[in-house]
């Protein structure tokens, strides 16, 4: 996968993961779904080591997954990224994901 600096790529797995390539050349991977509502963080705005959700402007730290700006309250999972022979690989976290309430309710069999 060729991922230019300042860009993101969504991996369509369950749950989705996004890989970000910062302007400084660092690679990060986090869960793609905002923990506030069902929005793709890969469609958000990348600035430094933060991504801003395109829906309600929550910001997440790409290094830690922490919420840097509300309305989101729960962090996103981070995943290990490494490059080998020019290929980008992601080692998925074994921690449980923090899903937005609308998705968590749907998975639990409730109404979102």
C-alpha cells in the first residue's frame, strides 16, 4: 500500500481500522469509527498527531487514542504499525474496541 504523507487509508475489517501517515512521516493505526457516533475517522482531518472526526469535530490523539476534544468521551484503540520491505503492516490490538452507542446497541440486539 502506498500511503502519501498527510493521508489516511481505511481497512475494511471488523471493526474498521485506519492507517494514518503524518506530514512528519510517522505511521499510526487506530480504530476507524469515532466513539461518539458512527463516522469514519479516515474521512476526517489530519493535523500533526491528531485526527478530527468529520461529523462533530471530536479529536483523537493518534499515538495514544485519547480524546483531545469533545464531544467524544471514550478513546479509540491504537494498533501497532510497522514497515517491512516497503510494505505497511498493522498488528491489531487485542483490547476490546470502544464503539459508539448506536453501534454498541445494535450489536447487543437493541435499537440504535
